[in-house]
C-alpha cells in the first residue's frame, strides 16, 4: 500500500492496503456508478467500506463508512458473495437487488 491511497480503518486509523480488501460490489444507480469496497481491519476487528460514486453529473465522490461491526459486515459480505459477478454494474441478480434495493437503474 502506498500512503497516497489514504485508506485507513474508520475506527483505529490503521492503514489498509489492497490485501485488506475482502469484497466489493458495483451497480448503476440513477446514472451513477456506485462501488462499495469492503476492507477488514485485523487490528481492531471491524470493516470499513470505501464508497466510490462516479457521478453522472457532478464531481466523483469517495468516502469511508463508519466502522462496521464484524457481524453486520459478514451479513453484507454473504449477500455480495451470492453474486457470481459482483463487479458488474449492470447485474440485476437477486444479490444485487438485495444489497442495493430498489435503487438500481
């Protein structure tokens, strides 16, 4: 990981690298490409979600979630892992619908 990546645990601020990424899911929502990448912090045992929004109109947005407890993170990861192509922003499988709800384009 390079310091420029700026990824840190949202609880303890421990740097998070590519090896800490455990899953991700992408979708199109109202013309925006939305990607949620999950990072696991072994130091304090919580997930941080890096939320990336490539906006149809306006500047792109990247921010990190509040700390996600292990149990809640595992619940969300189970949904993501039910999709064979979680990075496919056009996928409309049951897992994508469960994760993003009625927001999908």
